[in-house]
């Protein structure tokens, strides 16, 4: 969001249906494909497991290519890891010398230094708004009373490194007007080196229209000159937001380059940035990294599942890992995510390959990264709002043919054997990250089993919901003494309608069990934990288990007649900038800060104000007929913004506008949603990124 550099962090509103521990379920009435299945309770083999076939590359797939030779400066041979204060503090007073030193202390005390985190980086607002009489930069004496060199000395004493920020313009991005480095490159670079700075983030604001390559190359030369004089090399982070395709020209300018606009602490922003960065795999390598911006893990705008996806995908993309949360108040869950050494090892693999997209059909992504030891890190990522089976094979990810493989789950920290299938039922917005090897030691591990669920957990209190679970052996060895359970909250009724055990499951065979799950009458609307668990034995008698945490959602049927959607409860809402708003525009990052819904001068008293990428879901319960609205780009963004509006009935798109801009009058959009349990209102970015994409659902109505 480079047009809004001073905005504060934003939080995504999540309604009754949330991702919860592992993601929202049942949004489209199904829980995805369960994989190889049999008749209820039987353990028989399917004709051919679909997941064993190689996955066809999607149109967006990028084939892995050999990395270019590493640069001879020896800088950033693996993606830089560290901290940057901006995502958690912006320019607030809490960003000061004490905070920076506290972060350095926590790097050591919490084991982050041992995990590979190295840089403690200052962002904007560290300087005074004016240079001194000699044209030198002046650290803010209130924020940094000891100056930057004293902070650098403290950080260095911890065995860490210090980073700093400025802009390739006359001023930085903050409205206070801190001095940029345009025209001062050599003196500023020398100051940074004299202070002991090890890393420079060089932004793109107030650049006076000077050619980007020229501006960024000048600073490269200035940093090199300062290094030669002082003996201090400085890692150079080019932050021109991907506007001039730096991946095509910056490999001999800096060590990393931003590929997108600024990230925000919400699912829509993170997803959009990930999608922009994934196709650029061929440009990454030791000393030259695609940078999809800093981490938001722990800032509070996403669920734990979404943060694990964020960290997993940044690692498989070989992205810089710069922590963006205030570690002084971070939860143990946050430390558990950013400190996962097995995931970090994927990011830091010295081969330097960025993961390549093998498939992405219907939001089910397979991204594979070649590792130096010959193994493959494989991310099975589910973009959608309901659980999905995501699958590939060992051969499809580039491993040699073998009798079996070792499969290591990098979040569960457990190893299994697989006959070649790599598959999982992945929760909504979740990622299963595994490392697969043809290492000959597979037989010491129990077989991998895949848990699956068919059916919907979107229900009304007192009404039974039918589910079918499956437990499928993916291993080369049999799973023995298999038993499966489904548990819900206290007071819920869970009843099996077919066998829950199997003596043995061989490769590709499955145990299917039918269930009914009923929430008690009077259960308040909301999301509730339901757990699917399988326990089994390896041929050697080793006990193993697999758990799939799920979310059941209790909803209330909408009233008869025509209702303003802005007044109805939603099941979930994701939004690319700030929260989705009721009866006002999207506005800024805080809830309730929008204005009247206004499209090309037309004002609407009711509706929804959103920002791409956005999806707002309502429970229709099969009792409604039509959705209608007047839609367009809100006038609050002036001439900026381009979006497309869609209406979905369960898993089917039933109406869309195509791309609309601020120049377009409001467009009438209506759809038949008869029989749908869930109605979803979607706003996409028009194909050009999510900057300024404020969309209005004016006079949005649901007729039931």
C-alpha cells in the first residue's frame, strides 16, 4: 500500500466462521476430496490412487532453473533474516533506542540468533526532519539519545548486525518529511558505514521522477565506496515496490529487491503478495533474492493457521525473513512459528533455489523447492475457505524413482514413509510443509496416513449434520490396528454409523466411516472445534497417530423477506485493507472510519464497503432466492483503483461484473442463489494488484 505509507497496522474482521486453529470449514458445503476410498467400513484398494499421477503444471507454473553463480562480494548468500520495526510500530514513539536494544536482547534470549536471525533493522522515523549545517543526517535525539553508532555497537556486541532505512528520493515515505538520500548518496552511505550499519533498506518515495535504475545504481556505487574506505560491507535492499521489474536488472545492484507493494497484516494482502512473488522463481539465487516484504507473524490480524502459511510460503520462496512483530510482547505461539528451525532450514538452504509452482488449480497449490542435499521441500497450500485435498507425487516434485521415500512433516516434526504420494487434507488457508527424500532409510518410519472428510459442518443448532471420514494409507508399509474417532465440544452428539476400525490398511487402501454430528438446541451461533483423529501401528508395533483439527459452524437461518446485507451477520469476512465495513466505505485501516458508500457520485445508504482482495460470506440455509447490489469503485480513492465483483452460491460463481474502475458508474449486479447454503460476495483486484481497490456493494440485498 505504498500510497498510504503512514497508515497504522490493520486487523481483519472475522465473523462467526473463522479459520480458528486450522481454518474455517464447510463454506461451500463440502470438505474436499477424501482421496482413495472404499465402501463404508471396508478396507479395499482403489483401482489407482489419483494422487500418484504427476501433477500437470498450471498456466502460472514456473519451472525451476539453475541459479546463477553467487556474487563475489559474499553478501546475503542465503536470504537475510532479522527484524524490522515498521509493521508493528510504524512511526509511533515506542520506536526508540530502548526498543531496538530490547529486540537484540530477545534475539539472544529467545534463541532467534541461534535459529539464524541476524539483522536488527531500523525503519523510517529514526532521523530528524532536517540535515545539519554540513548536510549530514541527524539521528532523533529523543528516540536515539546515544546516536546510531551506540545502537550499532550494542547490537554488534550481541553478535548481531544493524540495519537502517532511507529513501531514493528527496524525502522518505513518512508525512513528517524525513530526509531522503537522493543527491546525498555518497555522504549518507559514508555516514552509515561510519556508524557501523550492516544493512540498508532503500525506499522509493519522493523520487522526483528520476530513473529507478539510475537512483539505485548510484547508491550501490556509494555503498561500495564507503565499504572500501571503512572496511564495512553493507547488504543492499532495493525497495522500489517492483514497479520497474528489478528482478530483471538488479542482480548486480543489490542483494535483494522488493517485488510488490507493502504487505499488511491480513489474509488478502499476504495472499496477493505471495501470488505476485511466486512466478519469479527463476530470478532468485545466492546473493540475489526476490523480496515479498516483511513478516506479519504475531501482529494479530491473521489466525495462527494463516501465519503458519505466511511463514511456510515465505520460506519455500527463499524470501528474506524479517520479523515484523514487537518481540517484547510476542506470544509463545509467535515464537514457535518464527523459531521453527526445520522451516527456517528450507528458507536458508545454501543451494538458493526459490520454490516453483507445480499446480494451483482451484486454489490448491503445490510448490516444490529443490534442496542442496537432493531432497525436496513441498508446500501443499490451500487458498480456499474450506478444507481441500492437495496432492502431488515424489516424481512430480523432481525426486528419482524409488521403492519408497521418507516424508518429514516440518510443523509436526514427525517422519513417515510414503510409497510416492504426497498428499494431505489441508485446512482452509492452511499449508502442510514437508521435506521428502529418496534416502533409503524410509523403512524405519511408520507409514504416512491421510485423513479426509466429506460433508459440511455448517449447520443449525439441533439439526444433525452427516459426515464421512476416511483414513488412507499412503505408505509402503501397512498401517495396522487402525481406529478413528471424531470428537466435538461437550454436549454435542457424535455418532458413528459404520465401522471405526480396520485390522490393516495396505498402500492406497482406506477406512471410511459415516458419522452424524449434532449441536444441542440453543447452541449460540459461532465456530466450534471438532477433531478427527486416527491411531494406528507400524508393522514393527510403533504407535502413530494423525490428527485433523476441524471447525464446525453453527449458523442461524436468515429472516424471510428482503434484508439489507449490511445488517445481517456474516459467516466470515476477509479484506485486503482494514476491516470490511457495514453501510460505509472501506475508509482507512481502522474499523468504522469509512464515509458514505459513493460510486461515481451516487450515494448509497446501505451496503458493504470492502477492499480487494475481499470475500464476505452469509448463511442462506437453502432458503433464499436472489442477491442484488449496485457495485463499483468508491470515490474516496479518486482516479485510482480497479476491481471486479463476483457473487458465489456455495462453490459456484453465479454472477460477475468484469473489471470496473473509478471512471465507471455503479453497475447493477444480481444473481439467483436458490438452494445455496452460503452466499459469498467477492471483490478481486482487477489483475493489477490491490493498491487503492476500494469496492462498494451499494444497496446490497438478500431476498429469502
